[in-house]
C-alpha cells in the first residue's frame, strides 16, 4: 500500500539523479508495465501513452528521472518533485506531486495568518 511514509522515503532515498540515464532500471518498465501503459522511449524521453498527451507527465526526459522502483503492484518513477505510480495489472496511473516547502519567512507568515 502506498502511504505518506512510503512516498516520503522514496523522495528521501532517491533525492539525486544518477550520473547517466543508463544507470536507471529501465528494464523494470519494459518487463512489468510496457504493454498496459504503451510505453515508448523517444530519443531521450520516456513517453507514457496511458497518460493524456496534454499532461506534463505524458513525456518525461530520461535525465529528469531519479529512479525506477518496483513497489508491490506498482512501478514507481521517482522524479524531483513527483512520483508516477504505474499499475502492473492494468493501465491505471497515480501521480503524487510534492508540495513546495515554505521558506522560513513563509512559515512565520503562515503561523501568524498573514
């Protein structure tokens, strides 16, 4: 099950991108979810055809991917500020977008209600 703790751990563990996209575990995508999500590698981009072409998550530069991880019934594509969860058994997709962190001034303003 995908919980907040799991998501936080993925962001923490994979906070940096690999030196090269060749170091990513791309074989997980093609072994587990290729058919259900109609994946393609187009030059230096990963195209996920189960996501609408109008979505910013439809076409992702490989250099932006931090890691590809198998997680239960999902394959997680970890990016800097988001995680794309592709279901293995069908074409469902879940996307987690990380909330921006507040600056110290922003936290003070939020605390006093400005």
